[in-house]
């Protein structure tokens, strides 16, 4: 059973790789949360591989795979889904959620992830994260900056810290990080538009940073605005699953 609409609308290309579809996992199923709230869960498809193959069929090259069970539990839970998607598609998969230890990150790479997405551990045990940069290289790691009122949030967004997103990015760039995806929790899953102003502030402050937007994308106009603001990519989830951005639009935008 497909969850994706095919109604076409005209759209110019944003460039290959700009759009990064997301699959969020709970109990092995493709879901979306609203503002990171596990009580506000919608199941879109019980077979994530079906969704991944549909993305691949229209030329998508990259997938953002999120283990929400792992983020909540503090250890990787859905590695079997990652392994299945990596074995049955040619997608470049970044996988995150619950990566806390050397064993966790090894498990994720062994299961087929091209990139490990790191969030909470870069805040709570930054020396461990910096050791992973040295071991694997910054290109194998995608750092997530989950933000609430310009402060970093961790633990599947269950905890907001006092750390400024600007200080967080500064320190991590000093250790070799060159790509970060930033999610404004206040926008995520609401289909009310992305945090363009926040992204413009970050890009102005860090002109050499590759900033990937995440959260709030509602339609193709939002994607164009993110591109114009200087973002290097955009992670898109709910807008796809609810048909706000169609598969034909994705195909035309991405090619």
C-alpha cells in the first residue's frame, strides 16, 4: 500500500540531492511525530522498505532514517530495518537515534549506514563524539542541532539544554564538523513552514557551514525559500506523506 500521492504540479529543479526524504521508525514502522511528541504519532506505512523503494524509483539518492525508539531508549533499536533498506536499495542512508557508544556506531555502519547521525551524545559526551570525528572522518557523521528557542534540545527532544545553538555549532566546527542539520522543534510536524529566519541567522554566522534544514516544510515553495536562504539541503517528511509535496514534484525538483 503506497502512502504517496502522484498528482503532478510544475516545478523547476532544486538540484540533485537537495531534498532528503525522512523515514522515522517506531516499532519498525514508518511514522511521524508532531513536535517530537511520542503521544502524537501517525503511522503512514508498516513497511519502510516499500517507502524507500518508492523514493528510489523517482531518482532520490539520499535517505534520512531516524530510529525514534532508539532516541527514546538511548540505544539503537531499529538496526534490522536499516540493514533491510541498505541491502535492498542503493540509497545513501544516514541513520540516527540512540547512537551513544563505540559499539552503537559500529553496529550502525555494519548494518549499512553510509553516515551516522549524531545528536544527544555530541552534547552529553562531546569528547566521545570528537573521537568519532577523528576515527571515521567528518564526512561519515551528520550532526543534528535540534533547537527550541535557539537552545539545543536532546534525548528525542525530551530535554532542552541551556546551550546556545551558535555556541554549539562554533565548538563543533572547530573540531572539523562541516555539515549540520538543524531542526526547530517548534516547527516540526506542524506543516506551518520552516524556520527561514533561524536558518538565515545561522548561515550568516557560519558562511562555510553546510546547513541542512529540517522541520516545517509544507510545500515546494518552502523548499525554494530554503534554497534561496542558502541551505545546502532540506529533510522532508510529513509534507510528503500527507501529499503536500507529490512524488512527481519530488522527481522534478530533484533532477
